[in-house]
C-alpha cells in the first residue's frame, strides 16, 4: 500500500471501526468454532477485527480506496482470515477434542476404543457429520424464520422469494422483483431485524 | 409465500441471504445491538486497536532500522575489504566509464580541477565510493 493510501487508511479506520467490529461479530456468530480459543464471542470478534487491520498494515492485503469502501474491504479480509482458520488443522483438532469431551463417559466410546473400532480419523469424520447436521439444522431454522419474518409483508415476500429463486445480490433482486436497490437494502435491513428478534442472524 | 425452499436448499438459501446481508450496510442501531450483544465497548475497543496499530508501526520501524543497519555494515565491509591495486591509468579509465554511464545531471562532483591531478590514493578511494554507490543504485 502506498503512503497516501496508508494515510487514508489510518485516517478512516477510527471512524469506521464500530462498523468493522459489528461485522466481526456477525461473522463470529455465523461460525462459533472460530471463538474456540477466546473467552467470549466478543473477544473473538475484536481479535478478528484487529488481525484484519494488522494484515493491512503489514502489507498482506492491499486496499484500493477507489474500488471498495474500507468497511467492506476489512469485512472481506476478516472473512478470509476466518475461513482460513476454520480450515486449519488446529480447528479440526479443537473440533475433534470437543467431540471427544462430549463423548467421554459414554459406554459406547470406551468400548469402541477397547475394540479399536474408531481411530482419530473416524472420530473426525463422525464429528464432521455431526457438525454438518448442526449446520443444516441452523440453516433450516433460518429459512423457517425468514419465511415467518416475511409474513404478509409484500416487499419482504418479494425479497425472500427472490433469494429462494437464487438471487443474492441487491442488483439481481431489484431486477427480479421490480423493487429499487434502495428498497432492497431497506427490506434486507427489515428482514435482518426480524430475524434477530426471532433469534437468528443473517 | 408461494414457493418454499426444500430442505436440501436451506444451506444455499442461507448462503445467499448472508451474501445479501453482507452487501447492505449496517445502520447505527444494528451496530449498537450487535456490539451490545457481544459485550463490546466500541470506544475501548477502538483505543485498543489504535494501540495495536502503534505497536505494529513501532515494530515495522525497528525492522527498517535493523535492515538499514545490516546494509550499512555490509557496505562498510565492502569498502574496507582489500581491493586489487589499480594503476592511475586504469582508475582514470574506470572513472571515465562511470561518468559516461551517468546522465549530465548525475555527474560525480569532486574538488579537483581535473581528476588527472588527484593523487592515486584519492582517486582509488573516489572510484571505490562511486562503484559502491552504483552497486546500490544511488549514484
């Protein structure tokens, strides 16, 4: 990053940092395994946001202010850090340890160990299947709550239908529904609030 | 809702919803709620982040100084290393070669009427300095 962009980055950062932190919270809430080494979800979110800032300062990521706003740029950096962490061997190990802790004391696992039926890899796969199940339950709950949240609101109904049909960008949804992009933004915020009130984050 | 997603497409639906949600800026009240839920004091957190920025900048500065110091020591070693003796004619020829390789604005300046009048020792030192600068792209 050249010195002019670096100056702009440092000037804008304190102003947008609340937004960055909030985005970090959303990301960590979506992927709670990321918070495994932290005392709390909030601490993990703060560490994620700080790590993104450090990566930019160290030149690992280059911000182009002519192409993307700082908040969205840092959100992408955070998502990349989080995804890399979740794919790391440490994450797999922690996931496995959590699984073993959950299983301890059950007759089945002790018997399996004695018989040599399960090795660590098998346990990892079992855990992965369990995680997939939990993730699919989480997704199903969000879908149910999104449909419920849309209720009889015609604009939210159009928004949710467009997402069901495969749209994920505001411009696509605007084109598919006839809503303006600003209406799509507003409807998305409304849906977010309703999902939050129903206990789900999007 | 006329068309509900099947269970198999739930994950895709959520992925699209999250993509859309990421695109839409959070309003202040949403930010407040998220931070409150996570137990984050934005002001204190911003101060911690700025302290971390200062730490990173200090580390980077120390690394730059350490690198410059290594380069300086290496340059001194090169200058101090015994050089093959060159005759005055060879030194003048090398100097002419260096001068011809440089644009008029970058010509080396020295307080000699003509380099021919310089002592062999001074000339040797001057040419060595120029060669060192050229090797570092600073001549």
